[in-house]
C-alpha cells in the first residue's frame, strides 16, 4: 500500500504534525514495508513520513479489529465456526507461538514502537519544526506508544494482581530506538513496571497534547480516556474515577443519538479516539469479515447461546437488539461492522460512563450518581431507566449486564472478566495460563533468552 499516495493518510500525517506548506513536500513514493524504523530523521519532511507510517501501523492492528476480534473468541460471547487455523487455536484455547492474529499484533506493535522511539530521539535536532510542533509530535508518540504497550500487556501478561507484588512477566519495554539487531535481546519487564511505563507515557501525552478533536488523531481527551481505562484495568478505582470524571464533567462528549450512529457516523459526539479508515487503507475488511453475513453464508463469528440469553433478558424495546444484532435463520450475528467502511472505535464515551459508574461505586460515590451514568446508556438504548436498584452487589451486577450488552464484540468482555477475576471465561478461571497468548516465534528466534508464557 503506498501510504503517501493515500489521501486519508497524507491528511493524517499533515495534521498530526501541524505542518503547513511542508505537507506538500511529502509526495515521494514510499511503501509502508519500506518505511525504515531506523531512518535518519533530519527535518520536518522525514518526521512527517515516519508519523504517517506509525499511524498506518496502528490502523493495521486496531483498525482491523486486532486484538478485539481474537479476544472475543476467548471471552465467550461468540461462537467461532470458521476454518482459519489461527482462530481455531484461539477458540480451542490452544494458542501457539505461531497464532497469526497475536503474533502479527506483537510484530506490528513493536515495529511501530521502534519508529516512535526513533521520532522521539530525533526531535531535539529537527530545526524546521517549532517547539509547539515538537511538543505535539512527542505527545502523539507517547500516547501511541502507551496504548500499544498496554494493549499488548493485556494479551501477554496475566491480570494486575495475579501476584501480590505484580512481579509476573508483562511485555518488553522498548523506549529507545534500535539499530539492526543491537538492543533487541531484552527481557520482559514485570507487569508492575509495564503499568508504570504506560501511565508515564499517557500522562506525558496528556500534558503535551492540545484538546482539539480530530478523528483518527491523538489528543488530550484520548489520553485522559486511556488513563481511565488503564487505571480501571488495574483496579485502581480512585484514579480511574478521577480521569473518567474529567471527561464526564468536561462536556466535550456525549452519547451518539442512537446505538448504531457511533459505528456508522465518523466524527460523532461519542467517539474519543477512532482509527479513521478509508476505502484505500483496506484494514476494516478484516473485522467486517469476521461478523458480516454475506450471500455466501454465515460469518465466522455468531452470537453464543450465553450472550443470546443475556440479550433476550433485556426489554423488547432495547434498540441494541435491532441495531447491534440481526437474526438469520437459527443464527444471530453482530452488525456493528456491517458496512463498507467505518471508523473503528478504539475508546468511546460509553465506556467512560461505565468506568465512571463502577469506579465511583467502588470508592463510595452516591448510588444516585452511579445510576445516572447507567441510565444515560439505557435511555439511549430505549430501555426504561432504573432508579430502584440499590446496594453495591446489585449495582455491580446491573453495570456488568449493561456493559456487556453495550460493549459487545468490541474486545471489551475478555478484559472485563479478567479484571473482575471471573471463574468462568469459557470454562477457565481468570488466571489460567491458557488465556495468555504465546510469545511469537519471531521474537523467540531473535531473542532466545526471553521468558516464555506457559
């Protein structure tokens, strides 16, 4: 794919660097595969090329539904009926060093992280960028490195709290650019250290980035939202609530008019950070293909009986039954991605409301506030408000049920079950080694001393 001939990515690259006339100078033809993460970055133009490749790398993972789709096969809300050996390994809970979805995610993420590190290291010597421009670029890089590291950590590392001191292995922390094979043989950091690095990156991004909303680009609100997600995943409810509360009280975001709108309308009020895709980037077809019914038959992913029962328990007026799910004979399947092209949500306001509600409940916020968050979701779904549920256990159950329906098939369920230490993730406990992806063969072959997952 010639990313610099792609209008969408060219616009992205230009906007991400706030370059004015310099943007028109980037029209040399370079392929994504040829974009060297070791390239010497000496001016605004070369940094622009590197940033374009970094965002393109992220589009090829999060924009294609990785790791969201594979984790759905682990979580239990879908039934996999395809024949792809990689997804069969995941579905049968027998992952290997070669499981393509996860090995590709690992390789692509570290390729992007190395390019990010190269940009950050080069910025002080770039003469034709202003200090404001450098700050924005650094902020975007820190944000992207933070979310790439975090999303890998949730796949390859056991949940925070697996060990009391969180000394269990996470992922490799790479914060400096590598040259050739030098510096690649690095061990895995502890989960504690990985969280510390992710939080440091996101906090740095928060301080460096402006809060102008631009679909597909990092900004201050995206950093705040991810900090809420990261702290929530580690069950640090005080900090999770604090960051979610900034977004709730900031008034910049609101739920889209209908459940469907957040998936079918770019630039809507609910999206906090999306992968802005076009027909040229071609990555959206991967996630669409997992869920979309075609003239050739049912999709590989269909609704599981367990999730169908949860859906049926919701009132008949629930719009999510109509706008997220369709019936085809004896099958039900997801329609969130049933369109030719769409911006893929990486994090959206509905999730922030759920974090705000649950974290608030855990730190003793009024039950009326907790219900207010949940009722915003219910009202948008055309479900009667619930002002009667009371007590921590009942409210946690209500939040969990609503979150499952609203966030279905977005890769949320697996991480929610691990965080809440579920004893039944498709028959496995939250701390079962079978729920860990294996360190890919590509890493093992070049880094033979790395600690492997069981």
